[in-house]
C-alpha cells in the first residue's frame, strides 16, 4: 500500500510525540504491507520560523533517522481550507506544497457547505494546474448529512480520500456511516490512514483492507490503495471511471 495521508513526522503537528513513536508506527506499517508514505503535516502548524525551509530540513533529517526501515518517504502537507477564495488567493501569493512534488494537493475543507462551493474550489485549483484531493469528507458535517458535495467535487475533476478505518464494514459511528455511503457509490479515489500517532492509526490495516475487499471487491481496493497513489507519486493524471 501507498499511504498518501499520514502525520508520521514527529513533533511537528498533532502527530507522534517522539522519533520512537514514529519508528513503531513505521514498523507496524511495514508489517501491514505499506511500502510508501507521504507525510502530510497540517498546514496550521507552520508559521514564523517554522516555514517551508524548516520543514524541508526537518523532513530530510527524518529520512536519515528512519533509514533502517524499508519504507520510502515523501513530503506533502494537509492544507486547511477555511474559506476557499482566501485559500486560492494565498496559493497565488505564496505557492503551495503539493504531495511528493506532484500536482496533487491534499485539502481539508471541513467548512465546505454546498456543491457549488466544492465545484468552485476544484475549478480554481485546476485553473492553476493543481489536482485537489479532498481529505476525509466522511468527517465533514455537510457530508454526514448528504454526500452530494462529494459527488460535485469529483464531478468537477477533484479527487477524494477517505480514511481507511472508517470504511471497515464491521465499524460503527457517524464517520463510518458516511464513509460506507461513499464506498457503496465508489465516490472514493484514495484510501489512506491519516495516522496521528499510536492512539490514532490503523494498527490492523491488512485485516481492514481484506474486509473492505470482501465488501467492495479487490479491484477497487487495488485502485484506491495502490494504482491511484502510484499516479500521485509519478505525477500522472488519474482517469476516473464514472
Ligand atoms: Fe490528516
């Protein structure tokens, strides 16, 4: 598996508190068949001296520190979109850190309220040459009520990442309900862990993956956990089936 959403980098945001914790998580990931991880710290964690150069250095050091573990690491970010117009203006001014140097950008847009807003965000980002990936829509208040915002986001050309664990058919809760609705309709382009540390990660990833395969078919799981993430790493365009 290629994990495109993980807060694996320790002491940067609300992820692991120590290198040891990151190492345990990485060992666990290898045992579950993870080969590549894009680390995606929250954009809100960066201000002042903690800027993009700082992050690049920190990431390079992390690669050194974790060299013994056979997982290829890449740098990315999870960008909070409070207001999509302001977000786009900021891209114009400052540029944006993408996933693994590709054109794909992971966005957390918890406040998107309508299909029109979703379409506009996708449109403005595509206009600038980026492919937005909506992070964990199953957590969004609007999506929990109605998944049509996700349909609009994808129809406009955006991509959708759902948390792997939320799609476990044996799960429960509100996130689970929305995630399963998205899974049933195949309104998902990526499944990823959104690992935050030892208390928030998918410890039994391989088993969860198997259960999702039984629920929705192996081919689809292969696409959203390997094929599409591979396209991100290679910066290739993903052709969606409708
Ligand atoms: Fe995240």
